[in-house]
C-alpha cells in the first residue's frame, strides 16, 4: 500500500503547496477587508469557512480516490492468489490420486 502512495508524493506536495498559498491569500484578504480588526464580521468568517471547507472536501476526495484505487488493486491480488492456491491444491490432489493408483 505504501508503494502506491509513495508514487503520489509529488502530487500531494503540489496540492499542499497550492492549498497553503490559497489559505494565506484568503487570510490576507480577510484581514484587509475587515480593516485589520481582530473582531471579524460573521459574514467574512462565513466566506473564509466555506473556502476552507471546499479545500478540505477536495483533498478528501483525492485521498478517497487513491484509497479506492489501492483497494481495487489489493482485491485483484487476493483474487489471483486464491485462484493460484486452488490450482495448486487441485494439482496436488491429482498427483496424489495418480500415485495411489500405482
């Protein structure tokens, strides 16, 4: 599982960098719009919270996609392993039956 996520590190760093830049930009515009007052207007905070929620939703969708892709790959591996071991078991049974006939 670490192998898939190791390949996506560059994309994750790019998303994280863009997110940090957007958050800094949003914080600066929030401070400028309120006149550098720490008593923020609820309307401005609502916009800022909606922006953060959108970014969090985007990041969670990305990680959900990566997780589902990895689960599909793991399912294919398990399916192959079960078929492979069934064939080995079947082959072993046939070999034992041939040895017992002699």
